[in-house]
């Protein structure tokens, strides 16, 4: 039986399951609902393809040259206000769709689970906008991307750095009609933790009735200095909003209480990446280039490849753009190059969350805050700067 990446290092990217010619590898949820490969030894023919495409076992080669960094935001103000940062991803996606292409990215399904979907119209791009702080279910995305590429269709695939790495490893060749976009990622939270938190929020806000809309990066409270809010809206029109630094879920996320184990040893950090473009919030832009900050969101963009540079030139008229240094791009965005930390209380908190006991989780965090108030406030501020999209 082939030996795949250990649970401590596996990212759940699905490359091994997607490439298996006998279908003997499936992605099964662990106790925290992180996807993990499981091999049916009766079907396995020991072809070794799964090990060849695992980006942990067989790391991908990164570009030799450093990327070029920019601060950027879309001139479409309405769309930008509904985006996590500067709306740059939507401009990339619109350009691909205009050429008859398809766009893959993370969206909420009807139950607010995070899943990867394929979009082929501008009208559906709104589903892909906004941050979703849980590991997405990729389903059969990798095979579907390959099918479309083989047919000659242009494809934009967006995802976490490890998901993009998994796709590139699975494809095993470079496709000129593929554009890959990853983002500055702190880490990936548990799908179980997200689902239980949505249910908890519904109980607290609305008698257990689920929300009609969720926006974890609402800008009504602003964007500059990390002032965005988590907004849960319900069918009768009332809403519950919490500032980023006050939201229990964000504290669990940035405190590394609910994140995937492999995120504590991420193999995909750094300036140079296997994607064509890297995007994220340009935290600190208010100090670096104040003229690029109007409190509506500004993106950081790293151009990794020739295709990435061509795309940025193609949509240049749609953006306000300013070249910056890599040091400026990462000064307040440590997640670009630094891995998340392992939290000693992670297992305890996960048990609480699995039981839907967010009161105990809040109590634990409050206890840490009380014991080390200045340290915890600094930690939250620092980690909020490291959050992705």
C-alpha cells in the first residue's frame, strides 16, 4: 500500500484521490471534518501515481525569480465594497469569463458549507467574492479543471496555496490556458467548527433559525486598520455584526484553536509560489502608500509568472495600481511568509466545539485574556494582520 503524507502534514488537497486510476482513494472527513485520503487496499494496484502527485511528498519547483508586488484596487466601487479587499480577484475572473472561460473558487452552499464551484457567468461571480474561513470541499474540481483544459477552454482556479499546489501537481504539465490564483493564507479552519459556529450564532441571534446571508468581511464598519466586521443576516432583516477583533470565531481562527494540523508546518509560504498570481489584503497600506487607502479595501498582488503579468496588463485599465517592494507588501502581512503556530489548547477547544459548547470556548479564551491581557491583545492584533483574503 502506498504511504502518503502523514496526517500532520497532509493538506487534504485531493491530488492523490483525483489521480488514482482505480478510484481506490477517497477523501474522508476526520473527527474535525478535515478531508483526509483513505486507501482501499483491495483495489490498489501500487501504480505509485498518488505519491508522484502529492505536493508534500514530491514538492513542486517554485519560480527562480522573485515576484513583482503591487498595491491595487478595482475602479468598480460597488463591486469593491462587496469584496474582501480591493476587488482584484473579480477583475481577473471577469477577464477570463469574457474569453469564454470558467472560474473555480470557494462559495457557500445552501447550508453555508464552503465548497468549490465552477462559475461561467458574471452574474454568478458574487458567489466567489468574500472570505470563507473554513477548508473548502474541492469535490471533483481537479478532474473537472483538467477536462476543461484538455478541451481548450480557459480556466481560472483560485484557492489556498496548498490547493493550487495540489492542482498543479495533479495536472503534471503546464497548460497555457490555465491561470492559478492563490491568496495570503493564515491557515484553514475546521469545516466542523464553522458549521457548529453558524448553528451557535443562529441559536444566539434567531432562536435557532439559520441565517439567510453571511459576510465575514463586511465593510460597513470600514476596512482600514482591520475594522471589518462579521455580519450574519436573517430572513426578517435583522442582523448580528461583530468587529473582527471581537468575533469569537475570529479569535478561535487567528488563535489557531480550530485550524488544520498541517498549517503549523505549511510548505507553501513564501514570496515565490507555484501560482501565477497571489492576492490578499494589503494590510498597512495606510502607512506605506496612504493615497491607496480610502477605507474601502486595497489588495496586495504578487505577480509570479509571465501569465500572471499578462493578466495584470490585460485588466490594468480596470485597476488603480502602484508597484511596491516585497518588504512593503509583507511588512504587516506576516502570513505571506510565516507559518501559523500550533496551539497547545487546540484539542481541548476542538472537543468543546464538536459538542457545540462555544460558551466554554469563550471562557477559555477569556481566561487566557485575563491571565495575559496585554499579550493576548497584541496576539490578536498581530494575527489579524496575517489573515488572508
